[in-house]
C-alpha cells in the first residue's frame, strides 16, 4: 500500500500580519516549525506535503498589480515578476525556519511547471514533490504566479496547487492551520468534528477578511475544500487554529482529534 501523505497548509494570516506589508510573525513561524519537527521525531514515518499562504507578501504585490485577473504589457509583466519574488521571499523564510528546526525542507515553486487556462490548473508536475518525499524531504509549496493560456499570467493559490496535488498523490488528510478555531458562523461558533454544509456554514459565515487576499479569502477557501472532498473520495479536511501552542503537533500525530472543523 502506498504511503498516505498528510497535506498541511499554514495560512498566510497565521505566518504574517496581513494588515502590514511583508510583516512576518517570526516567533509563530519558529514555533510551528518546532512542532512539525517534534511530530516528525515522534513519528518517523510521518510524510508531509507542506504549503503556506502568501499573507502580506504575495497578496499585497498581487493586489497592487491585479495579477490574478490577468497580465499584459511591460508594466503588467514587471508586476508578475514582482509578485513571484514576493511569494518566493516568504517561502524562503518558511524553509529557513524549518531547516533551523532540523526539518529537511525544500521549497518548490509551482510557477516552474504549472500550466493554467483561465485561472484553472490543467497540469502541474508532481515529479519534484514525489522525488522530495522519496528522499525523506518535506516539499514546501506556496501560492505563486503562473503563465495562463487565456489571461497571459495569473496567480494560483496554495489551496489550488495543493488540491491539484491531492488528486495525484496518495493522501487521506488535508490540514489547514489558520488564525481561527475552525469555520465560524455569525455567532462565532465553530462547527466542530462534523461535515460543514455549504448552505449552513458559508451562507452565514463570518468570513471577514483582514488585510489583502487576492485569492478570495476564507469563505472561498472553504468552498474549494468542499469541492475537493466531492472530487476526492476518502479525503478528510480539518480546519483549526495554529495560534494555540502545541495544537499543530498534536493534530499531525492524530488528525482524528475533535479539534476545529472537520470536513468529510
């Protein structure tokens, strides 16, 4: 039986202050890297595909240039390159923190192989990710620019990249660590440990957006995750807070814990 990988996404609002400009939360990042290291040490067979949001790095640059909607002309393509640099800059911070915690992480830029048509990923090479996993490394993906056959260029979100990979690699869990305890309704209640119906949760979802998010914010991410579950039988998704010390490590070792919101 093929190894079941755990997909883990660290939210951009968790790693950065999204109302700032390239405002990294270094202590939070270092703690999360340490929790990942501890989980791997406790469970040597733990196989992770890691991704992270762009927070106040790529999202700010993307909003400035309108890159998600399309790219054209010298100014637009300069902006495309600027967004790529900003997204990669945060990725370098994340990889450096993981390496400092003795996690053998390697950053992999989706833009190197992504083929996109009108904002939809039609192809993304899985070979670098599979080679990293086979070598005992932790591949670290991120939201990135991509060439688009219709728009010229665009931005693909971390969820879109990891959702594509989840359809190609053996996996049973997709974990999303963010700022909140899960999906909250207008009363501030988390829908814990059961399926979050789209009409029940997201119609009344308190998906307020702090800072800039050119890929749609939390509500669109939840909807994308529900679509992913529909297309990937057996996949379970847990949304939880990464702000509580120790919680990420506990969930990595036992994703079945009743923490946050479970989508299945």
